[in-house]
C-alpha cells in the first residue's frame, strides 16, 4: 500500500486526556518538559525508562505518575491514547513509532519530527486561555509567537474578553477597581491593563492614564466620572449607582482611578457600596502619585542621611477649617518629607501654618504639576515663598507638593 502523502501542516486539536493512558518512553529533558503538562491535564501517565532526570524522579516519587524502570518493549503502547517517544535509543524510538502507527496511537517523536504522527505545539496559558503555536519545523519561532501572545494577554495589549458567560446571562457582572497610576499609560499595572482590555464598561476619573481610553474598542462604553477640583463633579453616589447598575446588567465593569484607589481615592466607599448590593469587586492597587510624581521630577521621598520618613497629607481644606483632620502643628515638628496632595489652592496658608509651628521658612519646596505626563512641570521654592510662587507661576491642579530637604538632593533641581 502506498505511503499516505505527508503534509507539513498539522491539524490542531485539544486532547482531553483526563483519566486516559498516556505512555512516555524515555525520561530525559524532553520528557521532563512535557510531563508536568500531561499530569496537569489529568492523564494516566505511564513512564517507561531505565533512568530519569532528578526532576522526573521527584515527580514519580511524589506519586504524580507510574514509572517502570526498564527499556521499551513491544506491547507497551497497549491501551494508550497518546504517546511521547523520547528515548536515547533510535532503534527503540523507531520500533515504538511503528507500534504506535499499528495501534493508531498518536505519537510525538523527539528525535524525528517527520516520523511522528503528532507534533507538540509551543504552549502557554493566561487567565483561562491556552495558547498553542505550531510553525512546522521552527520550534523557536513557535515559542516566540507563543510568548508574544501570552505576554499580550497578560498585559492587556491583546484583548480577550469573555463572551460565553455574557451570552448565557449566567451570573451577575463584575467590577474591578483599578488603580491606573499617575497618568503615564505605561505606569498602570499589568493586571490593571489586562482588566481594562476585558471591560465592557469603563468608568474613569479625570486623573490617571486617560490615553488608554482611546485604545479601547468602540463597543466599550466609557463613562466620565470626572471630579474636577473646585468645579463640576459627579456625585460619589451617582458613581456608585452606575457601578451597581452596569454590574447588575451582567457587564464587566472597570472603575479606573488615578494613582492608587485607596489613597484619597474614595475607593473603599465604592467597594462598600458594591458589597451592600452583593456585587463582587476586585481591587487592583495602583502606583500612587504621592511617590511616583516626585520621582518623575527627580525627587526621592526618602534619601539616606536626609529623610527617614515621609508623610502624606491632603490639603484640600485649609488648616484653619473646622473640617480639617490634619494636625498641621504636629507635621511642622517632623524633620522628614511632607508630601501634599490637593493643596494648590491652600499652599500659602499651609506653608504659613507650618512655619508658625516651627518648620524653618527656608525648607525647600517643589511643586510638580501633571507629573509623568507630557505636560509635567516643576517649580521650586521655599516654605516662605511657596504660596506666592504657585500663584505667580499659574500652577493648576493636579499637582503634588513636596516639602523637605529631599527636594534638593537630586542632580538637577529646576527653578
Ligand atoms: C483625589 S487625589 C487622588 C490621588 C490618587 N488616588 C493617587 O494615589 O495618586 C488627586 C490628587 O492627586 C495628585 N495627583 C494625582 N495625579 C497627579 C499627577 N499626575 N501629577 C500631579 N499630581 C497628581 C494631585 O494632588 C491631585 O489633586
């Protein structure tokens, strides 16, 4: 009978090996690489090999599969659904291949891809997606493509939304409270980026990585929850309601916040509102502007021999305002770094209060507006001059104000 014509292209398929016999011949590097995945797939693995690498031995000792310490012999593939032929004996590989062919058992060969009836793809997994890549005879290329796809899924640059759960209407939607970082789109976390790529609805603040919103596919509903300082704002209650409403409609919702959700971000209020309605919420921490904005402007919040502590405070209400929860007199006594958020409007009064309570008037101050974005701008002053400098330079929120000797330790303090 004529040999069937062999094509370079393979027909991809996912084998469901749970409880099914898989015979592995040989226990060298190839088997060592493949055995964990076979075990993870629940296969009933029988390893036949006179010796094994230490890792394979350890797996066998842990009871992950049965190991017969001997050479291959005819009949070993009886009852197998799939075989991995990778002994160091070409004749044994040849014989096992022939047995596999005769028994109609799909078999991969480590020493002769042409003689094999199956090829192992380069595989990877990310969040329930299995990626398997075959490129004919170029395993390094397969691995490179696999890596690119898995990396894209992990960092969200490749969108892989879940459709099945939505189509069936199974279960409520979900909400992820994602800290987007200070503004530079590269400064969101890998997890945050991936969740953003999977979202149906994104409720975004004005601060944070707004550029990422432009990359979302057209079907994604983007809702602006802008809380513009001292101007128009969307009530927190309305944001909470929107989160609940969209999650109830079965949507995958991302609440994208600037910096970290729990640093002056009202994140916990949103978590609580969702919990009250029985809606699950994942919290993804973000890079807070408190540290990253000074860093982007060349200011370390601590520095050996200069500052052993840094304190973060909000100056959105003036020191003499009854609503203020900040003990400015106590802060004035500290020697370390003071990082102020939401303080542009009140910096004059805050600086005067700090001086009044003992912080030297010559303490260096830096104001960093729109840090990590293309519009980043830094001005330098002292506690004595900060209020008037901020006004004169027309500094607008968002800005982080850093007070302390760390302001001048960097190589290029700008004025
Ligand atoms: C409501 S708070 C939110 C803080 C945010 N959750 C965080 O962890 O960065 C907003 C304040 O953060 C500061 N801020 C946030 N992003 C900033 C940026 N890119 N540049 C300067 N300041 C920023 C400003 O002080 C702004 O008024």
